[in-house]
C-alpha cells in the first residue's frame, strides 16, 4: 500500500511538502519542504516530520514556497537531499537572503542552511539515484531554470511529483517533458488549474507595445519582477525586441550571474548572455536617482510583489506621474502590496494613490488548466491523481476537469495533514 501524506500545499498555494511511503512503517521520501506566509507576512512551515523518519528529500526548484523550510531538517542531523546542480546553487542564495529578511521567525540558522547544502547530491535530468527504498529520477519541469519533476519508484508503485510545472517553451526554459512516462500516481500542482493562459506570443506583443507607448511619450516604466526567473525572462525579451534604456536592480544581478554559469539549463542562452552584457545593472544609489530623474527608462527590479527590494524605491519615485507606468509581470499573492496595487490602486500606506499607469501581464511560469490536463494525459498507466499547491476554488475546478477527461482515474484534493492510502 502506498501512503501519500500532504504536509503542506493542501488546498493552498505554497508551503509545498508531500511525503510518500509504503504503508508499513518504513521511512518516507519527502518531496519539497517549503513555506508560505500569513497575513502578517510571517513564514509558515509544513507539518513537522522527524528527520530520522525520512529516507531522503527531493527539492524540485529553489523558490521559497518549495525549499524555504528544508533547512529545518538539518538542524539536529542531515537528510540526504537531491536536486539539480543549478537548484542547489540557487537554494543557497535564496534561503540565505530569506534568513537575512525573516530570520527572527525561522526555526533554523545559516549553519543549518549550509548543512543542507552539504547534504545535496546534484543530478542532471534523467539520471537515477537511490534514496533508501526509493529510486528517483529528475525530469525537466519547464518552470524555471533547473526546475524538475520527481519520478519515483518504490515497491510496485511508480509516482510522479510535478512540483511547479510549465508546458510551453519560454525564453529561459524548455517545456516540461514526460511523454510516455509510466506513473501509477501523479501528484500535480494546480496553481492555475482554473485558468486558460493567453498565448505567450500575444502577451509578449501586448507587453512590448505598452512599454514602447510609455517610453515614446517620455515616461519611465517600472517592472517589478521575481529575481529568480521572471526578471531574466523579461530582460531577454526586451533585449530581443525593444530598443531603449533598460536597467536591472536588486538580487536580479546575482541570479543573472548564476544562470550564465549553467548554460545547460537555459533555453536561449546566447540571448540571455547578450541581454546581461547589453543592459545596465544598478549598483549605486546615485544611479537610481539618475534613472528616476530621466525619461524613457525601463527598470526591471525586485521584489516582484513589491514586498521589499529596490522596486519599492522606484515605485515611490515614479507613482505620482501619470506619464510613468508600473507593469506587473509576476504572480501577486493576496494581501501583498502588488495585489493591493492591482485591485485598489494603493499598494501601501507609505506610497499612497498611484497616478502612473498600472497593468498586469500574464507571464506565468505555471501551466494553466489546458496544459496541466495535457501533461496528465501524456503519462501512461495513470490510476490516481493528487492535486496540491492550489486554492480551494482552483482545485475544485481542476479536479472536476480531470474527472471529465480521465474517467477511470481516482482524483483527490487533500487538505494539509491528510493521508491518502493507495492500494
């Protein structure tokens, strides 16, 4: 009997963590161990597990909602951990920054992060590794560079855990590939399980047209973007199809350098390299003042949800001029300043009403409902589907769509700490 226990990400986005095991008391395999945030922006961890009960941990990619709690497992001992080489490097950067910002609320310290880093065995796609009773293989997930799905064999069962997944090619990464992979059980994300994304080419054209419209009339454009992935995709697009002054600021600089060092994980590597060489990094406060005082400038800056970082500085300086624009290209979680900006026009009390043009563009790195169904149908022998990393609304819609299109499959939408027993 296969036991699937949802430790986090059950009917919620983020805090991804799933444990799979044979239902006979043996050690479990952990699939991600991330965080999300409460209404006061304090990190929330998954359900606790004892490291002694864990055979190994697979980290699918380096976003905090999938790895932010992982050092907890290395406070008193070490857990064998598997990830791609790029994810390993990015985990160090992202979690170190997380400790710097939120360390007061975290149950681990930097030494525990480095214990975790030392425990990570890095593997390329399609290579197998044994973690106790579990044979694990990483597959390209198409989400961000280095992201992976986990293919797991244990006993008589084969399991695929998608992590975050995308089924279209982007400038940074090639689409997820799993055609013909045998999977009795698929544990799949449903972040956008109720949304049909518009074609990427259309989104790119609308975005570029909007940027050109604002800069042509002398306005400045702020593009708050996730430093890990989204920013570099936008910068590569601007390099290919926009002529003008483009700057980038924040942790984007450091992630750029890392991506350049791992060409095997980048779809359009030459374009990424040239964009980094062409555009100007912001490294001094005096540069920021000069940029906001200028005209026709484009600034890509972290943080993507306007929760901090240099993007907040640029927003305060540019918000009051209707010639300027703030173009959102990242997911905006409920309660964040970015979400408030889109819905209310006021991101926070210290910024006030925004007179600049505000618009959101759907550059999602998650598959929509059609892509998720396409991915599910590409596996062979699927008998059970577990939907995680999704809101209640999106999850219910997505599970109904699965039942409509895959009538012989058992579908589950578990809550946190719920166990699913599969015979």
